[in-house]
C-alpha cells in the first residue's frame, strides 16, 4: 500500500475514533441518566435506596448519537446552538462539562443552570449552547434570532438549530426558515428525524415529501443523510457549515435516525411494532462506527478503551452530582424577570 494511502487511512481512523469517543460519552451519559431517573440502584450500588435522583421528564437521545457528534465536530466553541427537549447529546457534543450537566439533571446548585433548568431546559452559554426547549419547534425562532444578531453584529459565529421531525408540522418551522432565508442568515438547520413524534409515528401525520422537500420549497439547499452513520453526518455537516461560514445563507440537513428509547425514560413504547427496535439496533451508530474502525485497522482494545473512558467519566459525574448541594431556597427568586410591580412574588 502506498505511503500516502496508509497515512490517509490512519488520519481517517483517528478522526473516526474521535467521533466514536463523543458518541460513547453521550451513550454513557444517557444510560446513567436513565438509570437514575428510575431509582439509581444500579448506578450507585445496593446501598442506595430506590428514590429517583433525576426528577421530571427525561427525554433520552440514545441511538441518535451520530447526529450530535457528526454535526458538532464541525462547530467552533464560539458558534451557537439550540436544541430540543431531547438535548443531552447536543449539549455534550458542543463541549459542555459532564459533571455540571449531571448536577443539572439532579437539580443541584452546581449544575449548568443552578439546578433550575433540569433535563428539558439545560443550557451552557460558555460553550454557545443557548438551551434545550420543552416546547416542540421553539428552538427554531431562538436560533433565527441568534443568527440575525450575529449578522447584525458582524461576528464570525454561526448558529446550528437542532429540531425533530415532529417540529416540521408546527408554525415556527415555516416562520423560522422563511425569516432565515429572506435575510440570508448564518444558520444550519438540522432535522434530527427519529421517526416518532412522542408516541405517534411521524410519517402517518406528515403530508408530502417531508422535511427536506419543505426546506427546498422555501429556497434552502437541503441534504438528506443517514443519521446513524457518523462519518456521513460529519461529511455533510462539514460542507454545509462551510457554505454558511462563506456567506451562503441558511442550509438544511435532514438526518434520518431512530429513537431507541420511549418518548420519556419511563415510556415502554408499547405502541411500536414487535421487533422494530431490535431491527433498528442492527444500525446502532456506535456499532456501525466500531465496525468501520476495525476495517480501518484500529485494534479492538482502543475501541474498548474509549468505551471504558466514557464510563469512568460518567461514573465520576454521577458521584459528584450525588454529593453536590441543593440550591438555597432564595435562589428561586434569582435569575428571573422583575416587572417592578412585585407581582412575580
């Protein structure tokens, strides 16, 4: 094999391994969050009682790791991002600290949002993550506003907006894409199509040809990609991000993936056909990436090391979150808008 080919393969392998590490961290985080939302016994050992340590709705991105990893690998820390109620993976891939994130899920004072945002509204402005959002499609106008601000201020930052397939049937999708195109904003729209809108298959309630066709109808260039193939996502995102940075206006990425878990962590998803999940797991993004790494000559031990490192990191985050203090009651009155009339009290 020629030397340049060997070098290229080595470079590709290292790049894919870096993407794999990100996906492994997301998977480990989601698994731990799921366990603690159900009581935390397995996470902390037999001595822990069965009281859930993560309260409230917990929407997992298990199985969708390739979209977050592949897209965010092409973003700078100074770029901005908005997410969905299923936003842990996006937040991690953008560079947020796992311990601070876990503390947030636990409602601790040392969380990224002092324990006030929890899972559905986690944010980390330090890495440009403007927030997850419990309202379907609500991140779209926030991203458009951030992109318009960046354009007015003349900064080099771009904005990436993640949303699900269910969001394309809501008004903010049309309004947001239209505004972004009219003003040629520096924005990458990413439809993370996991095939389900809560407990209903999206295709039975979405008319026409779907997300990419609707984006093209508004004038955006749109590309559809296998959202379980992290290299395919990375390649497509790299090209689209380059167009945005070059002043090409908003771009659209439609990533087809699959939601392995139920709508929330305690949803058994009995509405799915028998064998559907098992079939989907054949295309698990970590499994596909591991197979490709092996084909590139990466030893199984290095892949196992990546998995182990992710597990160790998340176990440390769990221990820190469990030990972290809860917020002081007075914090309930901080970080809120005061109308001046005292009505909020």
